[in-house]
C-alpha cells in the first residue's frame, strides 16, 4: 500500500501526516496526537488531543486483512466510552478505494460496509427493538439494538471520514437477519446504511497485529486478564477482567463501579464481605473446567419473575478464546447452559423462530447483581422473555426491552455436571434468599393453634380432650413432614 493520497504537515509539531481515503475529515497526528480537522487541502488544529484510554486490542493502525477476498488496511480508530461500555470502531480502507468498519466491543467483532438502499427508512424515534422491520436486498431485518447515547471522552487515531469531537451524540439502530447485520446511523440526514456480519478475527487473515508482548508493554496487561482492587464505597475486594466488562458491581454493597475507581482505591483495605454473592450456589471467581476449557465465573445476576414468587440466577462465565457463557439456576435447582446467538434463527412474521413451538412468555426484573458484565446492568431492569421449543430438550429464548433484542440457546444440564465442572459440592439451597421457609411457617401456625385451642381444651372432659389432642397430633405430624420436605429437598435432582 502507498503512503496515502493526501499529505501535509502537522500545524502543531510539524510532523508528516497523511490520509489514505479521499474523504478523511479528521486526522490525528501520529507524533503529537493533535486532532486535525481537514478542509479540502488544508488542515487546522482543533486544539484537542486524542489518546485512546484503553488499549488491549490486538488491532492497530496499519493492521491488514482480507474480507471475503478483498484486502484492507486499518487506517483509523474511534474509541468511545458510553453508559454501557467501551468500544472501538476501526476504519478500514480497502484496496479498491472503498471503506468499511470493524467494530470491537468486548470480544465481539462486527464488520460492516457502507450500503445504499431504495427502502424507505424509518424515523429514529419510531424504531422498536424486536418489532420494527426493514427489508433490504430481499432480507427482512428486525431491529435488535437501538441506541440514543452521548459518547463522552471519545478519542480518535489515524483518520476518520467525519469531523470528530470528543463528545458526540450518537443515534444508531442495529438490525439483524440470521447472520446478516445492518446499521442505520442517524448522525447524517438521510441516515447512512451499513451492512455486514459478525466476524471472528481468525477469519480475517490479519497481519501486522499487536503481539501479546506489545500489548503487555503498552497496557501493562492483556485483555481478559484478572485484576483486583477494593470497592471505594465499602472497601470489599472486587475482581474483574481487563478490557472486557465495563460494568463491575461490588459483590458486597452492590455499588456500580468503574475499573478506574477500583484501581484508584486498590490500596484501601476493608473487611472481606461477599454479602450479595454469598446468597448464591456458585461464588464469583470460581473456575470451571468445561470440555477442557478453564472458564472463570465473573458475574451473577438474580432475576425475579414478575408476578410470581420465584426467579433464577444467571452466572456469567468467561474464557479467553471461547468467550462468554451463561449458566442458569432456577429457584427449583434446575440448571442449564446458555449461549447468546451471534447468528439469529430464521424468524416468522410474528417474530417466532421457524418450525418451533412457543413454550412460555414471561417478564423478569433484576433484583440484584454482582461482579462484571459486558453491558450496564442495573437493579430493576426489566425484560420480556419468549421461550421456544428447539427440540432435544433445548430452548431458544428471546430477551427483549424497547432498546434491545437478544437470542440465546439453552441446554439443560444436571446439578452433578455443574459440581464436576467446578470441582465443588453445591450448597443445598438455591439463590432466592427471600424464599419462604415452610418449616418456619409450620412453627408459627403451631403456636397460633395452641393459643387458640388452649381455652377449649381446658373446658373439655377427659375423653374429648384425648380425642382432640390425638387428632391435632396427626394433623401436625403430617404438616410438619410436608413443611420439612418443601424446605430441605428443593434443590435435589
Ligand atoms: Zn503533530
Ligand atoms: Zn462495595
């Protein structure tokens, strides 16, 4: 590849600056990091400078690759932090002069290219995740993720095709159709369309990536490596994985933390408490050997079913190559393994997967969460759930709110399997700390019964008293047995 088509010198430091694409509007000086705005043949210094704040990515300016046979070079990056996390948008310049984007969020990658369509595009305000449809090139897309966010402290590197500023209002809707991915970006009028797919870096034949040694050298650690600090609010120890999970919730006090505040407080000391995490069968930080891969349990969330006195715990596990995995434990002690689907099922007009029967519709609310998550989870978050029968005891589930729709596939597993994976014996009780104790109820009823009947027993003759006490004894023995069984045996297989 040549040294670009546009050459100039940095007005701030005099260093040589160039761009590859003719449409570059923002250039970041590789020497002094000044943010330069290009206008025709001239550039002006915006007065801002721009340094990506977190650099665990194997990608860099100058990384080359192949996308479906076409060579590209990474020439720019936007790094953004917002409410739900951090992501990199890598700007790709193809050998034929066209462009594309490789978005990197946690360890999920999506590659899109600018597209055109004669389809009538919706107003941003009318788009609803899981409801709004859009037909482009014969594919019927369903809205999957609708974001109206302000990016603060965004930073740039290399060149970008739009004028960049550190704060950027972003209105974007992502759509999916099986393995196809479509984004509408409402930053321009009319909105821009990008079409692509989820990708694995291994499929892009990358070269000139950063080695682990280089990443270690600049970031001091690798993405996904373990870090720990103390909660600035309660002092309890908190562990997290670098670069993957923007949200960390203190397992002791439930405070919403950023890894920056944790690093700042890493030297404060505190009593070791794990109040929230303690209520659950599996502890944060537990390691599981699943099919020869060592996963770490990094987050757990308890969801109550709205309108029912029950719920379930979801455990988030991470493996550096295999990515994320969920384990789900119901209050009844039933376990399943669940994967979020990158390729969606083929959907019918009513949103149901083709060829699958409906199982259940229900709603959930987050009661508490602890540890690290790849989105910003909050107590009180509500979701609608739709479960479908995928055969062989497997379930396909849609989780949906107004902004987001996700599909996952879950497979039942046994309590014994969970114990083997984690190499531990599970506690006897499930996750719901507020479960009624049947045995406790029994004792209360027993005492009330005695108090109510005592005056009657005093007034009875001997024969009537014996009969009454024998009948009471039989009833209470039966109730005690029922109470005890419901209390202790709930989580056995
Ligand atoms: Zn410079
Ligand atoms: Zn805390």
